[in-house]
C-alpha cells in the first residue's frame, strides 16, 4: 500500500470524503488523492518522494511557484514577530496601497480571508448601497460557497453532478437570478424584467471554474452598461484573474469599469488573504464607517499579509509577467496533437469536446470526464500534476520552463491518441 493510500484511508475516518475541499478527493478522475509533503518552485513533492511539475498551484495563488525564497523569508520574519495581533498594522496599510496601485480607478480596499468572504461582502455592500435585494449571476460562474452563490456554480458542483447544494434554503437563493453566459437576449430580458430590483450583477470576467469560458468583451460591456442604466452595481469577481494578466485586474484586459472587484488567491501569495476593492462612496458604507457589517478575527492577519505584500512587491518588478508572456507564446507554438487547448494569459485548459472552445457551461458534458481521467492518470505517471477535474483550469507560474509546457501537452496528446 502506498503512503497515499494509507493516509487516505485514515483521512476517510476523520474528514468527510477524506478531504478539506471537495475537488481534492479525485472523485471525477478516479484513484487515490496524492498526499503532498512539500513544494519547490514549480514542483510538488509527494509523501513517497515523487516529483510532479505542478500546474494546479494551489488552485491559483502561487503565481511565483512554491515556497518562493523571498516570500518565505518575509513570512518567517512576520511569524517571528507575532502570529496575530487583532490590531491595526503597517502591513495592512501597505497591502491596501499595493492593491490600489493596480486599481487606480478606486480608492478603498477591505482585507479579509477567503474569496468566498470577499464575494459575500461585495454582495452585501451592493445590497446596502442600493437598498435592493436581487443579484444577477451567470450559469457556470463560481463565486465561492456563500449560500446565495451556490446556484448554477462551478466545476466542484458539476463534477459531482449536483446542480445546487443541499442545505441552501430556498429563501437564500430566491434573490439570485441566473442567466446563461454569452446570451444577449437572456441578458436584456433579465434587466428588462428585474433591472430595477437588482442590487448587483456579478460575473467572472473570464469564467475559469467550469473550463475556461472566454467571454466576448462586447457582451461584458453590455452587462456593465445595463448595470449602469438600471442602477445596479457591477461586480467583477477577480479571485482568479486579479494580478494574473499583469499588475492590474481583468478590467484592464477587456476595458471594463466595474464598481467592485472581489480578490483572493494571488493577493495572499499562498496564505489566506482576500479583498474587496472599490470607490469610497461604496466601500465607506462598511462598518465602522457605514451601516454594512463585515468583520473578522483573521482579517488582515500579519503573517498572511506578509506573504501578500511580498508577492505583490515581486510582481510589481515585472519580470514574472514577462516570463509568463514568453511561456504563453511558447505554449501557443507547441504541437498539441489531438487536444484542443484554450489559453488566456497564464491559464490553460484542455477542451475535450468537439468544435470551437465553448463560451457557456452548457457545452460541457460528463462524457469528458473519462477522457480527462485517462489524461490525468498519464500526467501523474509522467510527473505532472494538473487539477483533478476535467472542468478546472491549469495555471502557469514564474518557475515553469518551456520544457515543462512541452511535456504537459505531449503527455496529453499521447494519452488521447491511446
Ligand atoms: C472566481 C472565484 N470566486 C470566488 C472564489 C472563492 O474563493 P475561496 O475559495 O478563497 O473562498 C473562487 C475560488 O476558486 C473563485 O474562483
């Protein structure tokens, strides 16, 4: 029995499904989840000493790779100075300033712990600000695990074949309207019928939780225009996209001007940090300045912020983004065999269906799971770790090489060719 099997057997006796977050259980690819002992650069090291080139990268935060020496040093220093204070700190001022450099249209940031919390806070702010209750979201977009957002969400749910989560009361989801992505008529109808009741529309500008569903900029701009016309806030959920395409948000990539951005992942550099970014006219509605409540014992934790601050400091130097841009060009030039890959910046996803890459989650089909399962097994065997789900994306980081990418696509092509 491998150490992985041994640990998973023990895990199942104490943790539901043996895991702390569902997709990690390998349910949609089969086999035993791998237990990781450490990470170095772009490499994951397993409990049995295996080495995998990592394209999952903790689901996105590790744009600098694992255990970046400067980030680790900053975290160690912060930890030695004290793990938590529950007071104001210099680090939160600095991280707020660093984040706002990337979002020059805005002037306020509230720091918190998880992306789910950031989304929940953005929605509460929108409701407090507008005095309206309804929220518009889009099919296949995942915005974390707050009750109101677990309606037609991302791949964690798709992989398990449960449309919505049990335990979400009808009342919690009753004010969430869901419209398909990329559907002009449905978008117009939603605003025509409910526009004046909407507190906000929330969207992943680049939906990346149900495959990689690249949206038409014109459709996103129309969504923004309708929000303006009907007085709803436009929330861009950037938990994945924030700081991924450069030292800025996805708004800059497609030319949007959202009212609020939810951030997570990269802003914590691997430790739990998330944020809501916006204008003081909205953000100053938050307690203690205004009537919208949000708080957290761990909000602005100094050790987590040390990782976030150092990560953004390194990213601001620009060389990581230059390297990622080069990797992107290398990736595009590779012979992909029979696999159609979608790439946007440093995000890659093998599209296993027929025809052009989809823009909506409705194009995804459960029949892709066994094919992906085969590729996934071949990757593991060859020393590559991609997310254990056909509908999750892979990430590139500053530590990947051209050879790493060549191997990723070659092994996939061979596995598909059989
Ligand atoms: C777009 C998006 N929003 C929100 C979240 C929730 O973030 P967290 O898992 O940190 O709660 C995620 C997580 O993957 C995400 O991808």
